[in-house]
């Protein structure tokens, strides 16, 4: 079982760790221009995180359903799950592109952006929105690959996307001097390279699955209803998650440009941790779904237990690294002395975050594999209430410390509620 977990987790960890390199490079490029540029890119990226995280149900739902079909060896369900996901890709990406103007106005208003940063954020938004079809399409393709117990292809694609993005953004910003527009165009280019790369890899390895494909099967009412129900619950869960981080950015902006810039930097540490630990969560999705579909209860429980052990072990490594090397890591993002000095007073939250936040990431993987989407929705709704409530109950004099403490309580509440829900209603 350990070998099986590591076979899936190691490529996932490697590919996931490379994902925050994108925002790390963007943050570092802008952090050497000004704190306004740094905050604008941070907010712009958060706007797309809100949009795309909310559509992340396409990856998660596709993984769980495909993994269970893989466990049952149901070839029809395997390929038609991908087909239904791609139908949603076309619909959702079309809506984002068509309604980009009102969407931009709404997001800028919600994020409480200062007047001087609005033009920068708009520049970033109206360029990057054109990557929507490729980005959402990659959600479906990646989720399907994970469900097929294949973590190597997502690794190849992620490295390809990130390599193109980093090189493209550096060239357009540092060489061509395009500023924020260069960062946005680098992302657009990378997403389309990734999507067409995914289509090519599918054709090379899995084109045999198309032999059983039937267009009419995509519209079978019961199968479509089940697919949409699972994705609806995951969508609501993800809206709550993005609301939590959107609230964090909004409150950061209200505390001033310097605090916003500091929190943009510190959230890069959170990204590194979350994407790394998610490697074991993704492995859990694939294995739990497979053993659930195959009806092998003993191996299902063992895969859950060992996924937690590996995930917590990695979290401890992150905590040690953040404790020992925080000063060095901060200097990757900015050379502005006042930001470096002020950031150090909040490092304690970053050191604690891996240990307290990791359980909820692993539980997410377990629930996705079980297609327990209703449980994901319910626990997230309660945790969001804990987060918002705790922020307003904490002393306002703590300011940014209150914000970070509330975020940490949110992660702890998620993990605790998921543990209770699993043992009370699912196990």
C-alpha cells in the first residue's frame, strides 16, 4: 500500500510543488517594481483563484467518478465521464469570456481594491480571462488522468505549463518590459500549451477508450444527474473556500497597501505547503475511489490511514523548513527593506499552518474518492461560519494577527469537522 501511495503521490507532489512557482515568479517579478505592483498581481491572481477554484469541481468530481469506474472496470462510464466534463468545460468557459466585463467590475468591487491599483488589476484580468477555455479544460483532463490512477501525465503537463509560464513571464516582464501585462500573457500562453499537450497525451495513451464512446450516452438523464449533483455539492464547498480566501484578501487590502503586500508574500508559503500536501490528497482520491468502486473495504481504510501518515510527515518537513529558513525565503519575493522587516512578525502563523492545515487537505482527498460531496459541502459551510465569526470576535487591535488566527481556526475547523463526519456518518 505504501508503494502504491508513493507511486501516485510522488509525481503529484512534484507537479503540485511546481504550481506555486508560477505565483512565486510573478510575485518576485512584481515585488521588485513596487508594493502597488505586488499587491495588484496578488489581487489579480486571487480573482482568478476565486473563479477557477469555484470551477475546481470539474477536476475533483471527475477524479472521484472516474476512479470508482476504474475500480469497477466500467469502460463505458470511464470515457463518458470525461465527455460530460468536457461539455461543462465548453459551457462554463463560454460564460466567463462572454460576461468578462460585468464579472471584472463585480470582482474589483468585492476585493476592495484601491483606486490606484484598479488599472493594473484590470490589465491583468482582461488578458488572463482569455485563458479560461484552456484552464478549465485542463481541470477536466487532469481529473480524468488522476481517476485513471495515472499521476505521471499530470506531472508532465504541470512541468510543461509551469516551464512555459515562468520563461514566458520572465521574458515579457524583464526583457520586453511589459510589466503586469507580461505576467498575464505568460499565463495565457502556458495554459493553451498545456491543454493541447493534454489532448495529445490522451490520444497517445488512451485513444482506445474512444471505441466505446457514444454521444447519446452523455445525455443519459440518470448518469448526467448524478454527475451534476456531485459537482454541485463540490461547487458549493469550493465557493465557501474561495469566499474565505477572498475575505482574507479583502481584509488585507483594508489594512493598507503594505499589509496587503506582506500577506500576498506570506500566502506564497501557504501555497507551497498546500500544493505539496495535496500530492498525498490526490493519491488518496485515486486510491479511495478505486477501492470504493472495487468494494475492498480493508484496503480502502488502509489507504486512508497511510495517506494521513505521509501527509502529516510532509507537513512536519514544511514546518521545520519555514522555521529555519524563513528569512531566506522572504528575500525571494522582495528586496524592499520595510516589507522584509514587517513580514517577520507574522512568520509564526506560517510555521503553524502546515501542522494545523494538513488534515483537512487529506480529508478532502478521502471524501472526493468516496464521492461524499454532500459531506464536503456541509463541513465547509460550518467551517466558514467559524472563520468569519472568529475574525469578528477577536480583538480588533490585533489587526493582521487576528486575520491570520481566524484563517488558522478555519483550517482546524475543517479538519475536525471532516474527521467527525467521516466517523459518525460514513465509516
